[in-house]
C-alpha cells in the first residue's frame, strides 16, 4: 500500500479531498493529515509517508518550502500539489522543486478522480522503481575501487544557489545528498563520473550556480563520514583562491591538507584557529605603498585567509574609517560590494578600490604618503589609548611629528580639532562600557579618560542626549 499524507490549511477542503476519492481501489491509504508544512514535517518525522499531497499557500511553512524540505529529508517521498485554478504559475515553481504532479482542487470530482489518481500512482511507482534500481546498482558497486569518489557542489554565490535543482539530477537518484558548511552539498554517486559526464549532466545553467568538485581517494565510508573529511579539509580555501573556471574540478582528498591540524579542539577553539587577517593590515600601509600592497596579496594567498575573515575585515575597515578616509556613501557602497564578493579575485579588486579611495582622500587633503600614514597611525593610537591620560603632544610624539604640524594636518583629516575628536572617542568608549558592564558611572568616567564624573555626565548628555545612567537603562 502507498501511504499518503494530505496537507491543507483549510480543514473543510482537506476533509473533502480525502472523502471524494476511493483510495483503497488505487492501493493508497491516507495515514495522516496536517494544516501546514511545519506540522507535516513534524508528523513525517515519526511516521512513514510515500506520497504527499500539499496545498501551496499556507501559514507558518508554505507548500514550496515543504516540498523542498521533504525532497532533502525524505527523498523517497513523492510530492503532489493541490492547487486552485489561478495558481498555475505556482505549480511550475513546485514542479521545479521536485513535485511529480498536481491536482486542481476546484475541478476534482468523483467521476474524474480515478483518472487523476491512477496517473499519480503510476508515476509514484515508477519513481520508486527507479530509486530501487539505483540503490541496487550502488550496492553492487560498493566494492569497486572507483566507488571512493564523492561529488561536492559549492555555490558560486553566497546563498544564491537553489539546492532543489541538485535533487532532480540523475546522479541524485538512489544517492543521498547531504549539506555541508557554507551552503555546499555532497553525494556519493552510484557509479563513477568523469568531469565531462558531470558537466553534461549539470548543463550550463547549473554550472553557472554551482562549482562541482570530483573528489577521489576515499576509503569505503558513508556519505556522512566523507562529508566530515571534506569539512575538515582545506577544500573551501583551495577553491576560494583557485582561478575561476566554468567546469568541474578534480581533486584527491589526500591533496587537501586538514584545515585544523590540531586535534582535540572544541568548536570555539577550531573557529579561533581559522587563519584571520593579520592585525598589522589594519594600519592600512597597504593602501599607501606599492610594496606593502604586493606583500599583503602574497601573504593572503600563503595564509589562505578565510572568506569569513575577509568579510569581518571589510566591516571593521568601513566602520573605523567612515567619515575620515571614506565618505558615508563610499562606505555604504563598499559594504554593498563586500556582500557580492565570491572569490579571492573579487576581494583583491575590492581591496584595490578601498586603497584607491584612501589615496584619493590623501590627494584631496594635499598630504604626502608619509604624513597620511602618520595620521592613520595617530587615529589608531588614540582609539587604543582613549581611556588613558593622553594629549596632543603625546600622540604627535608617537607618530614622530611636531605638535603644531600634527595639529594642522589632523584637523584637515578629521574635520575637527584634536580635543573634540578625542572627546568623541572617549564618549564612544564610555557608551560601550555602559552597555557591557555594571560599574558605577564615576568608574566608567575614569576608565573612559574623564577625570571629573560630573563633567563627564554633562558632556555625555550634550553628545548623546541622555545621562549615562539613562543610556545604560535604554541599552540593556
């Protein structure tokens, strides 16, 4: 018997659909019903279902997401759409996600239901037979050396690729697809593939969305075990820094060094072990000097800095220098471009654009590279020492400039005096301390570089519009 589940948020429609069809005559038994996709998935986690009938427009989880989730979590279950006459555009999308057929609820009658259900049952049994045949073939080939191959699918853009398309590929029939980190997917094909065969099966459209990687050298293992090996490898870093190419890539798992060589690390320690952007790059010498620029590019490729680290670096760069080196519009544009970066080549171009903006700002202020570098170093020093008793002479001495010339150049860069800029940095430090600690206001004032807590409260209110205690209450 074929076990069926009916999902529709309208109870009367659901009951009417179940009652109008002679299920037993088609070898079907309706084992359950649900009012939305979330309830259906919960029910399926505890019950076996061969055939799913689902409406598309439902609260909580709609039919599209339900079909997608069922395709991933219960690949043996076939989906059929229950639709109204005006929803044919929706039906096309559902079929693209993996539905095998559809039923127009407003046209279904007792006389016509037999033909519709018979067609669906035949398709359902055909799909089940095809999956069983692929599973048998996979079992026969389990001992073949070439069965040590897995195929990884890496999205070319962050969050843009549709995984439902992968589940409809012939290679996914009878083989499990599991999700890895960063939106990647992995499968063990029932029979070995060549790069040319894989490219033909995906076609130009899917090759535009996914980077397929043929990986060999696996010992006999489950797809989950293979997935863990791949996630612990340097595959994503290797692809990130590799030249962009349209076709399939072939690699041996043994050629990929482990991403985390240290054993016994917990999740946080492993995350901390991922290569990050070196701290001295935040000093921005690479934006001003050609030799520093070339050295940074070389070091980045040697260190294989992760994409996530580049995103964090870009966010900090824009936050730290908006209003000083970049205008608000330039910072916004850099952040928008950051989100579109996919490869090291994209990031290299992005860093080049950021560098050009810094040099344009330098030319606008009529400053030399040396003086611009000193001013950038001064701002970094002021941020690091804002809570200390520093003054303009201390900072000028730190960057090896005379006090008067430093004062003149700094005002050009900041658009404000040294004193006003330092007070702003100290207020920013105080705001962070108020949010993150329970220390009394007088202690916050001292830690933020203010000697008099009453003066601190007055300046804070003038700048922020609230007293320190009011700000803390509003931001807890």
